[in-house]
C-alpha cells in the first residue's frame, strides 16, 4: 500500500514538473539562431583588419558579406523543399554542423579568393536551418503561443549578433589577436550546438495534415508560384525585404561607421553596435505578446516601421554621442527583429502546415535578397561619396517603401490561426 502511494506520488511529481517539449524546442532553436547569427556578423567589427591583410576597398569588403548571403539565399527554397521531402531535422542538423566546420575553415584561408569560397560554401550550409527550423517549431509550439514562441527563438538572433560583435572586437581590436581567432572559436561552438539540437529536437514521422472538413485537398505540394500569388504572403515577403535591407546595412556597416566617422575605438565599437540586437529582444517579446493578445498585425507594423526608419535616419544625422546611442536603442526596439515575429505568424496563418518548409524558405529567400544587395551597394556608395551616410539614408528610403507596401495587407476583424 505504501509502495503504491509513493509510486503514484512520484509519477505525479514527474508529470507536474515535466518540462513541456515545445519549451525544449524553443531553447534549442534559440541557441541555433544565436550561433547562426554570431557566425554571420562577428567579422563586421574586424572588417578593417581583414581588409588590411587582403588589401580591400569598401566595395570588396561588402562583397565578403554579399557572397555569403548570395549562396545562402539561392539555397533557401531547395533546402525547404528537400526538408519537406527527406526530413527537416536531418537536413537542419547536418547543415548546421557543416556550417560550423566551414566557419573555422574560413579562418584558415591564406588568400582572399579562398576566403570568399569558404564563406560562400558556409552560406550554402547555413541555408538548411531557416525553413526546417520554423517548420519544426511551428509544428511543436501550440498555436496560442506561436508568435511569442517565435519571438523567443528570434531573440537568439539578437544575442548572437551582440556576442559576435563584442567578442571579435574585444579579442582583435582590444587584445590585438589575429582576426582569424574568432573564426575558430565560433566554428567549434557552432558544431557543439548542432549536436545539442540533434539531441533535443524530435520530428513527427507523419508530416501530413488532414484536409479541412468539407473540402477536397490535392496530394500535390503547394508550388512557389501559388505562394507568390497569395496577396498577403507577397506583401509579407516584400515588407521583410525592406526590413532586412535596413537591418543588414546597420549590422554590416555600423561598426566601421563608428570607427571611421564617429571616432570610436576598440571594443567600444562592438559594445555600441551590440545595442541594436540586444534592445531588439524586449521589443520583439512585447509586440509579439500584444499581437497574440489582440490578434492584429497590421496596426503594429504601422507603429514599428516608421519609428525604425526615423531612428535609422537619426543614427547618421545626429553628432551627439548620447543621441546616437538613443537612436540605436530605438531602432533596436522597433526595428527588424521586433517586426519578425509578426511576419512569421502571418506566414503560418496563410499556408497549410505540411507546406511550412517551402513557405518559410521562400519567405527567407525573398527577405535575404536584400542581404545580398545591401552590403555591396552600401560599400559602393561609400566609395563613391566618401561617406557611409549615403548607404544608411538609402535604407531609410527602402523602409518607407515597406510601410507603403504594408498598406496592401488584408487582415480580418479576428485573427485566424492555423
């Protein structure tokens, strides 16, 4: 009798305090985003050091980021389709670990051509993460928590970018280490996180969903063209393009802008640049919570986008250091990372679950096209005008264009969940 009571009590405690699976998914994918983005951006504070060794101008330095995002973007849609067909977790984990290995290899390259090739292949490997990750997380997170869950996952991006900025600027600019050292450090850490994701995340064996009652559903997967014909999806894709363009200009060129045009030195560059991704985290959590609560996205987009545009303009216009910091904090709170969860939730509500992989890959493909264009184009403008301010102003114009496009998003009185 006592044994039965103890066993029941033990089972009750285990059940009561068991961590929900979707929490584990959120933790694993948050860490994944942390190191995906740390690896993308940690080299930006040390671009001058890379440029000195390879004898590069601003346009060529922009090419370092553009070539990575070019291969990353091209591989998005195929990666999403392959993941839906062959297994999302398998493709994600293999690509993530390979991404870490290639990050380390990038630091070994003696010549600029070899360095570009390594970065290009790393971009291909990292493309296996986005679509499969959001497909797996959307599958695991309850619908009522989806926007908040996506915001928490996305917060890993901000932490990772900040970590990359601070660590690389401290090691290289303050401590005088070789610019290659951060490549080795982040390469090893990324491989370890890939293994952690493999252990934590599960994948449903059957990814098919039943058709809605009273409807007939074709066995064929949705086509890319049909997704682009969906008005709301197309609007979301274009708004994301505009949002990521501004964000890419900031995270790529802000460290060099602070060094060359505002007189900051050493780890100050990394710390100030890190304000944008770090302050983005509470903004993303707050607006995603409000969106989940009120079931509306369009009104919040009309708040976030114009404030982000004004803050980005102020970043290069003001001369005062305190005002510059305030502008960066405001851009972080209202900028791209705060807008992301709203757009991600909008995609999940406009496509069937079995097509999440290709839908989210197309979403990221359309958005990341701007990451291909922005680094090189901003560097080219800097070479032509002698100042990076022109590149930042171009980002402001594109953000305003995104606000205009958002006007065409159709949203009913009540938000409809998948």
